[in-house]
C-alpha cells in the first residue's frame, strides 16, 4: 500500500486549465452555431422552354402518360385522371404506373424512357402535386426507394386564377 | 514543490469524468452541425414526401425561389412579388454569363408552400424558362414514414 502511494506522488501533474478552456470554447462555439435543419429532398425536373413532352417526336420515345389533377373551389384535390381515365386515389395511380412500366429498371428500361406530363388546375394546392409526383416517381419498400418514372414535366400553366 | 503534491490536506478534483463528458458533447455538436448553406425559411411549410430523401452533396450554384401560400416569392431572404422575379432572374443570368456559364447549367430550387397554388409554381417555372433556366428541383420535406 505504501509503495503504491509513493508511486502516485511521482506522477507528473499536468495543468489541465488551458485544455479545459479550449474545450469549453469549442463546445460553446458548436452549441451557438447549431442550426437544426429539417431534412429536405428534391425532385429533379428538366424542362426546357418550348418542348412539351408531346412535341418531341422520337422513335425511341414512349408516348407520355398524361396525369390530370383537377381542383375543387377551395384548391383541394377534386379528381385524378391518367390518360383520360379517372383514378380514385394516389395509391391507385401508383399501381397503374407500376403496371405500365413493369419491373425492369436501368438505363434502357421502360421506366427510364417513359415520360409523365402533369396537367394541373391553376388553383390546386401544391401539396397534391408533390403527392402525385411521389406516387409516380417511386415507392418505398422495406425502407428502400424503388424508382419508377423520373422524367416528369408540366403542361404550360393556364391563365386565370 | 514535492511537499505540495504530497500534502494530504489539498483537495484535488478528479477532472476525468468532466472532460469525458465535454468531449462527448463536442463530438455530438460537431456531427450534428450543418455547414451547408441551405436556404430555409419559416414562412414556407413544405409539402411532405417519402421520396424526398436529403441530397448527398449540395447542388452547384443553385438559385432558390421560395413561394409562400399568399403567392409572393422569397428571393435571397427578401419578399418580392411574382412579377418581380423576372428582373431578379435577369440579374442572376447576367452574373452567370459574366462568369462564363450558361443559365441552363444552373439549378433553380423551388421551395413552394404546400398550400400555394400549383399555377403559381408553374408561373415561376415559366418565368425561369423564359430566362433560359431549365433545371428545376422541387423541394419537399422528407417524411420518415407511415
């Protein structure tokens, strides 16, 4: 026991004060600069002027799917139609898209070549458009995103409010 | 000197747990800290989407246009009207051309409120198209699941 004590007193005493000062400085810096950012993501859309999906004529091109979203008087969603056929909800829209493009994925697959043209009423609330784009562009299966159609375009806006 | 350290009456505080904690906290704040200069505004309530997974890297040279539910646009922190967007974009375009870049290489990030009118979002896109921008990113808040 006595031997141990004498060993302890031989230990070099480190001055901790500057280190603790710096550490606290760093901590307060990180605490003050902390900005809580909600996770956000993008839907990429490439839309050059004057080229609506139907105007592009290409042998490789699959005819575009036209999705019509109509609005009620208060901007809520009143109806969905795909290529003129009415659709009950976004889940059904997604099922139809899946059955159209099949299971193939990759650079030359049907899902890659197909285009969707969105035709929305002026007053429609934007959240509905994002829900439609979500339904068209992919599904989440077991936490993994399965991509469907990536090429999404809008028809030119209609005048009037 | 030797006498001082061996003096049993001097109280020595054990710093180790405190330093451990402090380093833990520093590491936590360092990881949580976000250096990206993402433009976010409390006036915009983004629509939710399960597919809006956060992007890996920041978009190069983005132009962020935020549309409120009242139909006005927030550009560079300033509230402007939908009609004024064209003038601001013209300025962005000339800055880009001066830097030797084409406007069609830039991405326009559209942060529109979920309650905004779709027609107004399309109006913004149309104004951008007229100025030569053609890459758009519609931003949504990531919805973590059902």
